[in-house]
């Protein structure tokens, strides 16, 4: 762990009356799941709490209890005693939602990315945690706050999405122990799985079909690349949130060590998602382009043409392949 101990946060959170929770742009299951779990717990403790982020909740996460209460869009303009950021390695990745930093009496940064810049007034960075939802669970324990069915569902979703349904290498004994407690508290694994993975709209499958038609391999099959373009979005009536899970296709190929998903990021840039299986630290790769993440899951943004983005990534990855 980097930063202060969770028990030391009790006076800070206890004093705060107005609290805002936020997570990174293009939010995912960990950022939203952990944020909603904390939101419900603090609201239940009588805090005036809001969950505000730059982008809307993706469709696949709108099943989460309280997702309709999450604000997005315009920057916050209301003074808050405490801002709690979750699953965000760099202050800039919060986007415009948080507004001016002077609005907040204190900034508490809770994360599990090794690349976190420790931008908070207080920082809790646990790179050993499988998801930020695990850290939030431990925080609620330290604060003696109860975990009800809604909180359990949100935190369980955080764990499921960041461990790939408990398949990734970050799935350890602690992750399974926390998951068991959450299930006892009311989280229903089958319902969460059905909402996340068995509620895909037809247009998302059409997007996957188009992208898979262009799946390419490099380095004797050890790198798998899948690309989504604006033309594909237009043809299928989809958007960036519909690319969720696409990177699992190249990653599932037996010879592939590093999987890459490239999609438009606006302004001629490309958003790269990187996944590895055993040997390559993709967080180090992403950091070369101003990004970050975990050893086995990271991301970054590259400017220029698609061909240039592919070339840059291949130059960075190929030398470190074993």
C-alpha cells in the first residue's frame, strides 16, 4: 500500500458533510461499481453525497442500483468538503467533471494502478488489490459501515469486471474472499453476469463482426490487433461503449501474448487498449505514450494515422516479447 492507512480516514470522512465521488473519463465497471458502492454507504451514513463524472453511465452498467443518480456533463460548481476519486491514476483523467480544485476542502485519491501519480491530499494506492471495489469494501469495514444488498451488488460488479469474472491473474485468495462476503450480503452472481455479458444489443455484435474481420497478427502470432473505426460505428449505429469486451477476442488466441484494441479517440487520435497474458508488462508499454494501467491491462492514446499508431505500438512491444 502507498499512502495512509484506511483506519486513518475515519476522522476525515467523519468530519465531511458534503462529499463528491468521481471516476475517470470513459468509466468502466470498477470505477462505477466501486463509486456506487461508496455512494450508497455514505448516503446511508447521512452524508450529503453526489456521484459526478464527465461521461454518462455506459448502457451495460445501468442495471446497477443507483446508476440513475449519477450526474455527468457540466463541471461541478458547488463547494464540497471532500472529493473522493476512484480508479483514476492521474488527476487529468477525471476530465472536466470535477471543476476547479479549489472547490474541495480535501481530495482523497483511492486507486490500485501502479502508475498512479499520488495527486490527492491523501492517497490510498493498493496495487495488490484486484479492483478498487476491494479497497472500498475494506474502507467500509474500517468505517464500520454496513454492506447491504445494493452495496454488495455494486462492489461485486467492480470485482467481476476487473478480474474478468475471476479469470485474470489478479484473481487471488483475497479477491475470492471479498466476493464471498458480498454474495452473503446479497449480491447475486448469476444476475450480475447476465446483466454484464448476456444482454448484448444486436448492433454490438455487428460491430464485433466487422472488427473481427480485420483481426491481424504480428510477431509470429504473438501480437493480436483488432481495430474499430468511425466507419464501423456509423454502419452499425454503435459508439465507443460498444467496444467493451472486444479485446478479449485477440487475447483468447492461443499464440497471442499481447492483444491490442485500437479505436477512434477524436481529433485524429487513437485510443489503445493493451492486454497481456504472462510475460509482457503492458503498463510499461502504455507509459511510453503517456498512458498507464496494470501489468496485464493498460491503455494509452496515440496521435496520427492508424498506420502510424500501429507502427509505434509494434516498435514498443516487439523488443520485450520473450
